[in-house]
C-alpha cells in the first residue's frame, strides 16, 4: 500500500510540473463551461427543439370568449412563444414533468364584465426550475394583453399605459419524476456537466500517455527491478488519475454553485454520479495506456477514442438538443452515460432507480477496462 501511495504522489507531482497538462486538465474545462454558458439560450433555458427558439406554452382556454381568443391570438403571434391548446390537468402534468416550461389558464368568466379598475386574471403555472422562461412569458403575456385590448377597443392605444393590462396569478408547479423532455433551468446547468466531462477526458488521456512515456524513458524498467509489482504501478497510476479527476469535479461543482447559481436537485445523487464517472474513466485510462507503444501513437489513439466518445455522447452538443435517432446512438457512449447521470442529479430530477442504469454502466465499463489493462500490463 505504501508503494502505491508513493507512486500516486509521484504521478501527481509530474502532472503539476507539466504546465500544458495542468492547463488542459484544470483550466480548459472551466473556460469551456463558462464561455458556452455565457452564450445563453442555445445551451439551456428558453430553447425548444422544434420552435426555433420559441418556448412551447400550453394554453388552457376555459372561457372561450372573444376576449380570451384575442389574448391567445396576440400571444401566439409573439416570436418567443408557441401556444398549444390543452386541458388543465394534462397541462399541469406536462409542467410538472418538465415537458413544458409553463401553462396559461384563462378561467371561465375571463371575458365577462368587470367593475371599474378590476383586472382580468390569468393563471400562470410555471416550473420553478425555469425562472428565465417564466419571466419572458410574463412579459409576452402583458404585451399581448395590451395589443388585444387595442384590437377589441378601437379607441385604445397599443402602447403600454401606466396601469397593468391584467393580473398574473402565479402557480408554482413542483417538479416530479424525470422526463426525457425536461429542460435545464439555465445554460450553466448544461455546460458545467460538459466541463466536468472534458476534465475527466483530459485526465484520462494525460495519465494514459504518461504511462507510455515512462515505459519509453525506462522508468518502468527501473521500477520493475524494485520490489514493486506491475499491478502496483498500474494501481498508483489509476489512483493518481482518480484523485485528479475528483479534484477537478469538486472544483467545477463549487464554481457552478457559488459563481453561477447552479443548484443540484440532489447533492447525494450528484456525489454518486461523479464518483461513478471518475471510476469508469479511470478504468478507460488503464486500457488506453496499453494500446500504444510510443508516446505519439498513444496520445493520438487516446484522444481519438475519447473525442469520438465525446462527440457521440453529448460532450459537444447537449444530449437534449440531439434528434431522437442521435440520442439513441449516443446511448452507446460512456460520455452519454456520465452526462445523463450528472444531469440527472443536477436538473433532470432523477430518482435513485433512474440514476442506477448509467452509474452501473460506468462501473461495469471501468471494471472491464481495468481488468483488460491489468492483464496487458503484466505482459509489458
């Protein structure tokens, strides 16, 4: 055990001395997460996969009057909103599961006579995880109310007056079980899990190449004559890789939490997802380390394999933005398993049962790769 610990410390020190590896492993994932998160809607809230940037809102018209029809017509004309008619209970369930960001309810009597100064009331059922979309919808609804008022009352001005056109009655619909159609509450809830994946990939590639470099320089030959087994050498390398991955995961989670307000729905499940991701890719690292005989070939092969995993698994394009056929293909990538597990704990609202399959897949992958890598190391 002392030998493994010494080898772990040695590998971590070598990593810290390599400025390029430190930047690629620790700084670059943070840059990616913050930069793409700052791009905004394209990576999270306010985006609908079929609405060209418009959010899909469920419209419950129980009044069916000229006033309610005028309001919904004007709101549907807003480029930020696409309305779909629905009944009240299905609309609430869609918001609860994350399939829609909000519903709009015009109750019976909405278009009826009002006392002087009394405002018409619109019920707005919103997902509390998607505050940005709720604010956009509220503004669009008020603007549509002014335009509808101008249309139904020819003498009224279309420009907003000091008084409000209607009363918005907010109903917070608490999220329930996870849904494949769920959307993240902010862009950073998408980009920081992706940043974690890039940190994991960088760690795996860096440590895989370092083992090949040690073999080329004769370090492994010198260790072979010492009272240290080949498996201890591999265990030290795997342990150092695991420590580096965990440090980077914790760093990115803290930056997302303290700097960008990303609040995981379940801290315990997030810890489980991050642990399984780290263990799975440590196993991948051990297998990559024995695939190449030279540093250049090992580096090229490692990055090619890991980049293919990232491209297919959502490391570049978020999984929920992919077409359905590509999401099906992505299920073969370990990166997709890791992202699904992390996002499930951060914003998808996964239960333990829903988180179990991707976590189990990562652990099985790590175990198989570790076994294959250990067998190959004995033959080095």
